[in-house]
């Protein structure tokens, strides 16, 4: 009955339906509405994931050693939680590399089961992608390598074993991968990692009475696990001591299903400066920003000396009546910012940043349509040995994507960045005008996405496209494509497609 007390303590709103059922972990409750505004202690400094160390090998590549392991992590008073991590017990280090650099990894799987590490947002050969076909067996080491060949952006890494992605990520396997380039270095954005340039890996988790992670799927919920506590970089209710007038936050929604509607407790305006694939052409000032699972955003926030304000997720307009069950109406306090009496540094957000996507004027050689409904894409569930189609190197395609059932989905494509050309025929909202690799699909609306393929071809090794709500992805809302060189035909996925 501990949950009942917890629900009370969290102050569930009047009229919030509380449903009782008995599940695998005993009784659990799903509340249709949760409100933690003003109820979080914020008594723990925000942990900043360390930057991963690397060594340069004989070929000039920077080699990163990543060890995946299990352990325990203390999130709150009482017993420690059994978790997984990379070079630690929960989450992983931030990998940082510049455009043009050669990178190599020794990914050692220290678990007692197979897993993988996928580099979400990275343009790279399919065999290095870390998806369902690059499983790293228990006890083995996988050694991908490639040259960073894309503009500065906040990317991330996470497991991608077909059917188990949700489970592996829930235990803690995720980290950031920051790509730098000359443009971002010249941009004058706040850039001191851990000081005025802060990674924020946002996740929701549910704990059982023993402080262990509980996969709480709300009764009647359609999206999978929805936790009632929000962690940033592995800390519940952290604070940040702000020392500069401007702070850049690299927000990552690393949750399974939760949609965050970011804003601040005083509704202040902040500047969106980058989306999944890199810098916007110019900042967009807003009070609210949606991030669905897998999406990233870089924002710059201005602070006044001595003030306090919380980063908060506000109730959202998505989800309809059913969405209440999946947390769409929740109001969640996430992190407190405590500004010092004097703040250093500039106060102006640079007015020009990167380059706007430029695919609208390109001739698309091919249009494809993708209908997402009932854990299927175009009526088909993901099959490891079926390559759904091949795209031609060097060409631009336009994909028309629609969420055709009653539940929220988003859409992520591996290997490429895309431009949202139109949403239901209209100009996309400002936050969708930069480069993206994951996009939230409002129900029934057609998203036309333009992307250019190429750089790496392989007729036999597919990249994925899928809904990034992990339960949907694991259940089969995913497909596979290959990038073909001149004259190549779609090949066959090798039978045992594990690493060499
Ligand atoms: Cu974030 Cu297919 O991945
Ligand atoms: Cu990905
Ligand atoms: Cu989905």
C-alpha cells in the first residue's frame, strides 16, 4: 500500500482517477493526473556526466572504451536500485568529437545478456549503427569506427536490441554524443561544459517499495511505461547553481513514452537554438517546447542575479481524453535553477546560428508513404530478415508520414537528418524548421519529410525507421531500409548478423 501514500504525498489533482489493479509487482496504481509543481525538494546538485576519455590509435582515430555493466545506484533514501550503466552504474559518459575526426569504440558488453549501442542521429555506415543487427553478445567487445561527417549537434546513444530496447534503456543505458564543428565554436553560444552548457538527460522512472525500478504501465495506457518521478542525469529533483547570465541546456527526452512540454515555472521566454540535427538558422523565442522520446533540443535561458526558477513540464494539448492516463495532463517540476548574486558573461543570444535545411527546392526522386497504426507501419510489423526498401545514394526522397490511430507516435529515421517540409500542407511550427531526426506526429496529420541519402552504401545491412515510443518500437512499429550505390539492388540480411 506504499503507492497510495506516495500518490497522496505527490498531491494528485482533484478528479484525477486512481485505478487499482494487481500486476506482476503486486498492486499498482495509475493516476490520470499528477502534479508535482512546488512539491519537489531540489536538494541535490545536478550531476554532469563526465566527458568520455579517448586514446589516439596508430591510424589517428580517437578510441573510446565503453564498458556496459550492471551495478547499483542510489537515487533516494533507502535501498540502492539495481541498474545498468556505461563506464559506471547508471547512464554513460558524454562522448564528444569534432566533425572530420575519426572515432573508434571498444564497446564491451559486461552484462549476462546480449545488448547493443546505437548512435542516435549519427550519419555513419549501417554496419556501425549499433541497431538490431549489431548485437554485442554477453562478454564480447564490438569495435565500430567511422569518420564524423555532419554538423555540430547533440546526439545520443542507447541500446537497440529488437524487442528489448525498452527494457535495456529503462535500466539505465543511455548517454549523450556531442558533435562539434567550427560553426558552433564560432557561434558564441555558451559552451563551457558543466558550467554554462549543461547536458540534461530527462527520464521518468517508477520505483517499487524496495526502491527498484518498476515498469509501470498505466491501466488502460497505450504508450508503455510512464514513471511518476523525473530524473535529470540520473538525479531526482536536482538543482543547478547558475553563475552566468546565459545558460545553454542540451535537453534529451530519454524516456520511454512520456511527452515533455518544457517551460519554466514563471513562464519565462527562452531561446531554442538547436534541434536534433544541429543549429537553427536563428534562435526562436518561446515559452514552451515539446520533446517526445528520442528528440533533443538546445535552449538558451537568461537568468537574473539571485533568482530561482524551475524547469517544468506543463500539461500538453496532445493525447486527448485517453492521454490523461499516459501522463499528458501532468505538471512536473524537473530541475531548479539558483542564480548567484552576480552573474558573469554576455547577455545576448547570438542572432544568427547555423544553416537552415535546404531540401525544399530539391527534386525528390521518390515519394513514400508511411502509416503508423496498431504497432505496425503500413500494416507490417518489423521483421529482422525483411528489408522494406532501398534508397539510392545521392538522392533526395520525400516521406509522407501519418499517425493513423488514436494514440501518440513519433517517427525516427536512422543515418539521416530530415527537413519537415509541411505539416498537413502547411508550414511547420518554428521548432520543426531546423534539422530533425525524430518528429512527434500529431494525430491524423501528414508530415512530409525530405532527406538526402548517401555517403555510405551497403545493400545487405539495413538502417531502421520507427516510432521512438519504446513499447511500440519493441512491438514492431519499425521497418528497415538500405542505402544502395549505383547499380546495386536490395540484398539479403545475413542469417546470423552479429558482429564479426
Ligand atoms: Cu534512438 Cu532507432 O533509435
Ligand atoms: Cu536512431
Ligand atoms: Cu508509437
